[in-house]
C-alpha cells in the first residue's frame, strides 16, 4: 500500500470508505522528466469538526448519497452491528465531478514531485439532529444527514445544505512515487466561494500529511468558514 492510499485514514472523513478513491501510484517512472496523470475518481467528503458541517468536495451529496450508496452505507452499519460476520458490503464506484490533472516532475531518479490545481464544486451540509464530530457519533455522510434514527425508519430533523459553490483544489506531493527514505510532506488546500440561504461565505480547508521513511507519520487539518 502506497502512502497516497494511507491518506484516507488521516483525513477527518465522515466515512473513509467513500471519502477518497483512485489514489494509486501513477505510471510515470525513472527517465520521465515530466508527465501528466489524470484521476477521474478523486473527491473528498470531510467531517469539518470546526464548523460542524460535512464538506463535499468535487462531488455533491446527491451523487455521493445516491440510493445504491446510501443502501451500501446502511448495509455496512448493519454488518457492524451484527458483529462483522462475513465480508463487509461493497460500495459502488463514484467518479468525481471534475477530472483532476496532476503535473508530475522528476527531480532526480526515482523522486517524483506532483502538483494539481483544479476548479471543483463544493457543498456544505449540516448534520441531522444529534450528530456532530464533537459528539463522536458519526458513521457516514448519507447516514448522518438523512434525517433517520440510525438503522431505523424513524424520522428526525434532517441535515440540510448550508451553502454551495466552487473552489480551487490545489495539491502538492514532494514524493509522489513514495520511493524515498526521504521524508515527504504532502497535502491539499481548498479555497471556495459559497452561497446559501444565509448569505455568502468563504471556505478554506487545509490538509497536511507527513510520510517518514515510506510510512505514514501524521496529519494536520484546518477549516475556516467565514460569512461575507
């Protein structure tokens, strides 16, 4: 498993199983001074523990929680509640709204540096009644916003869209191939302009990660939501 796949466990996601996909290593290798890698399935679903919202980046709730995904999330909940007998349910694949194009440069043999900057859709949703990152009772982005008591059909106050718009998603990876013994700081930044019933907002997310000697070491995050 490359360090780029380990990012899913470091990001404060609502559900790591559906938060980041298609993060495999590119097909660029030694002797390739520069290349372009396009990933069509890259998106984030983040539990913003500062502003108590769910951030859908390069996807929407309608897409991320379409019926077959919501059913898979419910099946996963039932599987966990039932003692994790057998294999966990599989989640259907989801493509991001916009393909992410990475520019990959070779600084020295085996050391690939990657960057990307793409305009993507962003949505912020509130949690349903009683759910929050602070309470530590989150399970999945569909499950935690659909307005149903967990695992039942009993209605409660559902989550709602706070704001939506577009933002610039930038990415930098100092060792894309994970070839080092070198340390590798890498991460993402999202800067978005959003609008909702409550007005206009600026929204900034910073996700930083560190890999040391090929192993994931730690991650940091920051979230800022400001009314304009």
